[in-house]
């Protein structure tokens, strides 16, 4: 018997999930702006027992040398797109026990309104909201859109540490559990002695006063993070309860998990108190031959030029402008985003610019698993055991919900047979669903910037 794994689904509110699959008959260009498309998907995931639906998000779009490549618009590369935060309440109503994880930036937002939004959503979802904490991406674009100048890469994480500290102060210190009295006879709604004024001042943020939003079931949304740079992983080890990795093979994933768990321990936490989840693209069919054929059809949709534009959007690096034979260690770093490049630095066989571009084209985010239902289930379980990861986040293939419905119909029964698919407690908060003992966070980093009265 295998230990149960956690499963989520990765999505973006765009016509395609990064690469231009909208042209395929199973694309979603005509439906991605339809709320019912997403609520139908959420119901299917909830019914099958998935733990959460995850929405990546960014204000930006690919920019190369200050210009938007025409492929961004003609091929729909991370463009156009909607705000997933505004979809959460609809999904929460449609899927009463599914977790919902939403991306929000610590570089482009402010702590107080961020805390207000997530505290509200924690109540509106019944304790099923999660925050994917990012420092930002597509920095060249957002500097223009927002009229700001970003800090350098590592300083953005210093800012993010303060940002999360202030949010947690508002969520966890401003209200006592029993502050709401609701005594009609005495005429007291809230006990003034149990709501506390917060005074927070740090190098980057300040807040002084009361927090109006009462605590929800989790108080603090479950905290997720992804980042392959050393500073990003230290930020995750300090602040996150779950981190995403993008291993292209199980050996690389195992190396990443060892590094992250060591950083978690160095932060004073149990190294296995961090839930580690890997992205995976599953192509499954009743026979392996059918699955391989479907995977080949999918890869034919991904051109080198489109991959290069997408990579430049994430990193600020136009691989097409570099010598294809340039060694990976010589590819210049940028402050925009290091994760997509860092994940290839330790992959065997990815040595040059040309190798990076080809690897990114066919394996944009994580593992590729292709085969019949039993083979897929066994590979997922074996990979999780080898790499010491706690679960997977499924990514779409051709764009619509087909990848998930096929996984539910074909792979989930095999995972159940192996003991790797757990029947969820549908009354649990997202944090409890993810294996934590209580509805609220089990740890809190020390902060010297807060005074609560």
C-alpha cells in the first residue's frame, strides 16, 4: 500500500495555459471567460476528491527588448487574461469542499488590502482559500503598467518577508477568538477589549489601527509558494506551508526536495512540516500507444518561437538572441525571474541555450507522464516516493478539461487501488485537507516589527 498523495490542478485564466493550444479542437478559447466553464470544472474536481484548484496569475505579458512580440497577441501567449480573484466566490458555491489557491504579488499589491481580501475569502469559502505568495513576474511590463521601479531579485524577497509578517499580524493578532459577542439584550455586538489595535512598522511597510475583518475558519489562508532560486526557497522555508517544485525527472526533484527541506530545518521547523508538490502533465489513454500518439499531437502545437517568447516573458531572457551553443552557466541572469532557468541548470542533457529552449518547449513546467492508466498511476507513486514529495499539481494538455476528466476516469481508480488516493474529509479546511492538524497555521516566523494593544 502506498501513502495517500495530495492532488491539485494548475490553471490560468487565459485562452491557453501558456502555450497556444487554443487552436486545437479541445482548446478553450471560446469558454475561458465563461464562469460556468470554471464552476463545472470545480464540481468535477470536487466530486473526484481533488484537494484544490490553483490559479496562477500575472498582470504582465511577454516583452522582448521593450517590445511585445506579435506572437503574444496572434498566438495568445499569456494574453488576454482575467482576474482569478473575482472567480473564487462562484467556485466556492459550486464546489463546497474544494480548496481554491490564488496568486497575489507582494511587489505589486499592498499588505492591508491583501489581508482584507484573503480574510474575507476565508469566510466566504468556509476556510478553503490559499494564497500563492509571489514577488512578481514580467517585471519590465509591470514597471511600466504600475509606474514603479522594482527592487532587485533578492531584495524583493526581503520586502515579501515584511509583507507576509504584516498580513499575519492582521489575521492572527487583531481579533481574539471570542471577540464577537452578539448579545442583543446587552446591546453588544463586539467586545472592544478583544479587538486589538495593531502598530506595525518595518523598513518597507507601516500600518496602525484596527483590522475590520473578523477571522474566518483558518484565520490565515493556507500559504503556498514557488521559487527555484536560493533566496526564493529561503522565503518559502520561512513563510510557506506548501511549496511547488518543477522537477523534469525524479532525480532532479529529489535534489530539490532535499535542498528545500534542509532550508526548512534551518528556519527552525520540522523539514517535513512543508508539503512539497510537483507539477505534472499527464497524457493517459486506455493503451500506451494511444497515449503516446496524443502526446505527440500535443507537442506539435508548441513551436520554438512561441516557447522562446513565453520563456522571455517569464525571465526577461530572449534565448533567440543568444548563440544556440552558449553553455547554460553563461546565460545571463536577470532580476525579473530566475525560476524557469534555474530548474534546467541541474538537468542532465540540458547544457546549452538550444537545449534549454527545446526542453522548455516540450516540458514547460514539470514532469511529463504518458501511458495507460496503471503505468501512469505507478509512475506517479514511484516518483513521489523516490523524490520525497507529497503530491502533484496536474496541468492541462490541450487546454480544456479533458486532461482532468480522463485522469479522473482512468487514473484515479488505479491510485485508489494502490492506496495513493484518499477519500477527503469534506468538512475540513484547506489546511486540514493538506494534512495539517488544525485549521490555523502551525508555525509563525519571529517578527520584531509588531506591537498589538
